[in-house]
């Protein structure tokens, strides 16, 4: 056993910029990697198969049910590598808050696959990576869209329509910053999706109008990014939050943070993800403005904030 040998894996968080809930009904959504939050894996040789993370430390065969997808992606990846009998210690460290709509489960899977391939000095294709992550995501979420796996493993924004291939496009923004704020409350995606479906049963015409508008706003946001029009991007975000409020998927905390961001100079602000908790996002035209907004959000109750430049890295 070579005690000096190790493998390293990395994945980012993800943010849904536009298209929450409406994506379920065939409208487009936009997501992109959020590099201010990450998952890292360290793979080292050992005398048995061990896992060490926030939720569990011990033998891989004894992981709790909530980590079944972790065990599965490790087993599947070792099978692809023809290393089923490997004895390793895998350490997972994360700065992505769980159950906030930031892609933590997909990012764990991406970082595990990358770490194992790195340990065995093996090459992998993007298709192999996504297949392994998708398998784990099916265990974690039942019927994943694939957008989390693509966003946590990639570098570009993704334009996504249910049932169609993911479309990557360039982040052609010259000077803008995204502020993400965590409410500290776990997102309630399942109940929110169910309640939107119930709205369709009650008043299909009105609900469909909100969904269609959200789709148009996602398309407008993509155009705003491609043409470096951050005013339009901000306006699209503001309008989207109003539509999401009408669909009952916001809550008091999210609305307060959105209002605070706008009062402190944000060009746009909205919830991100499933809603009723989780995170909100806001857009600023300068880093100085972003810092001011982030500070105001913390004073309003956000437990954590992050700032990411949207500027294209040359």
C-alpha cells in the first residue's frame, strides 16, 4: 500500500437563475455553476473501505439511508474502473449547504467520481461522469433533470427545456455580481411543486399564464446575458419573483430579503430553487454595491451570503 498516494475531486455548487417551477411544465430554465461553494474529495489508501463526511464517519457498507446515493456512486465508479476490491478512505468536505437548491447531492457525486478517477490515474469522458452522477441522482431524487449534474461539473450557464438536450451558452457579462443569500431554512421543493400543481387544478388558465410568463422571462434573461444587458437581466429577475409569489412558492423570509436587496441598489432579486426557504439571489452592477447588498441581507436575517462575479474570465 502506497501511503503517499492520493486522489482529489472537486465540484461547485449550482444556482438556478431563472425558470423555477415553470421548467416542470416545459418552459426553459437557466442554471450555472456557483464557484463560491464547493465540494472536495480526498481519496487515500486504507485497510478497509471508509467514508468520512459531515453526516457519517465509518465503513462504506454501514452508511445510513440518506447516504445511499454516495455509496452507490462509489460502487459504480469502482466497477467502471475495475477496482471493486479497492480499500480506500474517502473524505468529503463541503461548503454547499444541503437542501437549499444549490445542487449539493449532485456535487458530491461529481467530486467522488473525479476523486476516484484521479486516484487511479484514469481518464474519463464527460459522458461517463454524467452517467455515473445521474445514476446516483436517481437514488437521491427519483427523476433528476440532469441540470444539477451538468451545472456542478461544468463552467458555463445552461439553458434547459425538459426532455431536450442541455444547451450551454457563454456568460457574456462584462461587469456584474451575483449575491446569494441563505435563509437558513431548508427548501420545501416537494410541497411547493405539489401546490403549484393544485393551482392548475383550481384555475388552469391563471396558473398557465404565470408559467408561460416565467418561460418568457427565462428566454429574456438568456438574451440579456448574451448581449451584456444587466438592466434587462435585473428586470427579468424582478418580474420572475412576482410570478413565483403568485404561484405561492415564496415565503415571508424570501420576500423580505428580496425587498432588502432592491432597497439597497440591486438591479434584480428573486428566490432561487424550489422556494419556501432555501436561497435568494440578487444582481449588482459593482463589487462595492454587492458588498453593501450582502451586508444588508445579513442584517435582515440571511445566515450566509456569497458574492460571485459574472464577468467572463479571459
